[in-house]
């Protein structure tokens, strides 16, 4: 199937929980987003694959004790977004969160 430009998502209807992984290979769904008035999966690069692109010596912040996932994600993304693309930053931070 063709992909939506810049999304990494397959062009087909999506209902959360309906499909195992509605994204193209190399991408995973991380929640949903609104696009053109409809809900679609938010396809981001696979966090496991992103571990391979982390630059040597570039520190990825770790979650703090008691920090919520949303607080950590906001902090982590803002700290590394100058070094990585936005979707890559999200995937890298998800991977770090899942390691805890």
C-alpha cells in the first residue's frame, strides 16, 4: 500500500485496537492523532531501531523517580530535539522510558 507523505502510516481506515500494527515496517503506532478531520495512528520510528542511531557520547535523559510518562516525554524530547528529528526524539525517549 502507498504511504501518506511524512506519516509512515498505511492508507487504510484505523480504529485503535483494530489492527496489531497499522504502520509501515520500521514504524510503530504511538497513540493517535487528528489528520484532515479524522483519527489516524501516530506512526513513529520503531524505538528499538532508534537505539541504533543514538550518537556516541550524546546523553539521553533518564526518567526521574516518580516522574510521569508524559512529564518525562516532554522533558526528554525538549532536551534532545536539537540533535534528532522530532519523530526520532519521540521514539528514542519512548525506548528510554520502556527501559526503566
